[in-house]
């Protein structure tokens, strides 16, 4: 399935052992030092292992990933990481920018009964990945560069006003700047630091180009 900005590819791998939603894998490109980490965005019971990434034309790995075809081998290490659901019985806010929404999809596909509210901040409506899948959630999309439903808005502004449920756990994933600001806002609003979990993906400087976004299953 393909559109002007998104390409979805499928392949198959076998991981040695189980993995948890929120963990990542490390992929290797043409050279052994061309290696990057990507959070799995599929569920633990899905047939494919999916990742979501933004093409960086001058990057070490994503141009190689884009060139792959079904059946091509990929070197995969992992899974790694601790950005996993700590307590599925608690209410969850998942706050993501850009491709940082990937582990949220893994959470939902692996734990379908989560009481999860998603806040997803992007630049344009085309960057709202998996929007149709998230339609059944309490879902708040935000676009900072182009209007969405007639307005431009930011994720962190909403965190200043939204009602915070008792016992809330908050997962923050994406741009470091968003994570720093969100943690400051939520701490000021009384959320304990041990209820905040984060997985930084990138600094805003790495997200400046309007390049194609690719969802790739490996």
C-alpha cells in the first residue's frame, strides 16, 4: 500500500525469544557500523515485526532501508529497552511527537484493554501515522505547521489544561524538547517523577526536513 508520503513494506524475521511492547531492535545497514535503533510498532502477537521511520536522505541507515525489497535480508539485534507498560491497570497518557507514536501502537496491539489517552504532536496532518487505528481511542492530534480542523496547536499546551486522572502513568516519546517541556509541566501539576517514563528519539534539528516517511516491517 502506497501514497505520496507513505510506503508500507512487509518482510519476516524470527527473534530469539519473546519481546515486550515498547522495546526496540537495532538494524544494520550495508556496513556493520551503519546501525540504528528503532522501536517496534507491531503487537507481540502480530505476524510481522514493524518499525516506523523517517527517511533521512543523508542518513546512514534509512536510505538503505528504503532500497530493500521483499525477501532481502536485514541484520537485526535485540530486543532491548525498558520503555514498557509498567502497570496495565492504571490510566495512561501517551504523549508522542512524529514517529514517537510507534511504541503506542505496540502498547495497544499487545494490551487491547489499556485505558490509554493519546496525545500526538506533528507538523502536518499527513504525519499523523496510524490515525485510523487510533480513531477508537481518546485521541488528541496536534499540528504545529499546518491547520488541523481549522487550527494549529501544540501537544504541550494541551497538557497544561487537560484533567489528570488519579494514579496516572505518562509515557513520553519523540523529540527531546517535547519530553523536557512535558515533564516540567506534569511535575508542576503534581505527577510524581516515578509515574513519568520517557524514550527520547531525536532533537528537533533532526526533524527539519520535509522528507518522506516510511513504515517498514522487517
